[in-house]
C-alpha cells in the first residue's frame, strides 16, 4: 500500500530561523513516525537549507512555489535548478493564496510544465471560492483542472502529478464549520472523473489527491477515512509540533 502523504506548508512562518530549528528538533524526536509517511516540509525559502539538512532523516524539502521562468537571468527568481540543489522534488503550484494575488490557470499550467521538465513533482492546488446548492462549484473545479493541466502528456506527465483540493471558502474556518467527509468524498469522485476524462482511468487512479483547508487534529480522521484522499496539505497546524505528530499518527491508524 502506498504511504500516506503529509505536506507541511509553513507559508511565511515561523518568524525566525531559531523557531524553525526548534520545530525541526521536535519533529526529529519522532523521526520513526514521520518515516512511515511520505512527509514533505515546504518552508519559506530562507529556511530551505536548514530544512534540507536537519530533516533529511525523516522528511523531504518541498517548495511553496516555482518560478515561471526556467532559464536566463531573472532578479528575485528561484529557478528549478536551485531548488533541486537543496533536494526539492515537490513544488506546491497554484495555491489559493497565489491565485488571490493574480496567478491565472495559464500561469499555473506553465509552472507545472516547468516543474515536470525539471523532474520536480507539481502539487496542483485547486478549489472553489464558494459552494452552492446548484452545484456550480463543480463547473469551477472542472475548468480549473482542465485549464491548469492543459497540454500535458497523457502518460508521461500524469504519472508524476499530484493534486491538492483546497476549497477556498473553508480556509481559516474551524474544523466543524469546514468541509465534511460526505462533501469531500463527493468532490474527490468528481475530481477523479475529470482526471479520467483527461488521462484515462488507469492513469487517473494513480494521481494522488490530497486535502487542504482547515486541516486540524479534530477532523483529520473523519476526512481521511473512506473519502478517497491520500493525505493532507497542512497549513497553520503544521507549525505546532504536537498537532502535526497527532495528524501523522491518525494517517497511519488502521
């Protein structure tokens, strides 16, 4: 059985390198637990080397984004070759917070292709802004998926993709007010249908789908069991060593 995926997205936290080192030290004490998962840590770029060195025994470094410019001289851009030199093999692409700053599906599609050419797994983030009774949010998801994945090779590229479903309306809410397991299961079935239409059933079934959006200790077990997801993209809860440890344990619970 494929190991569950757990991705800690630190965003622009913690506020100091010392805090980052402290968090990694706590996690290292639980290295045996995290080694049972496919565990990635996506820190702010200045902390990337520290994560790569101090978490090498139990986690892999990931990037919160990737440059849309793969070659040439570009001030402020961190290109795939630099990321790979730190051991990065996964990049979060199209996160809702990037899209809120104006990143389009076309830019996301370009970044996905650049990541794939560099040998970096793109974790494509998709999610509706709001959920309605008429199901129009499904059409939003369909368009986001099709546009973001446009032009990819049916076999070679799809085998190296991962998807994170993060409903924007659920981000920042309490666990009880966020997405429920029935809604999540229904949405994952829909996403798999779109992927099947694009890449064929056999290939679509191999693409891991994660959930992100107010992931907390209190809702992880219900959201993971029987919904079809393969793991979680965790935001603020990943900055609490104890909380992430419990989430990891729940992912491994049979």
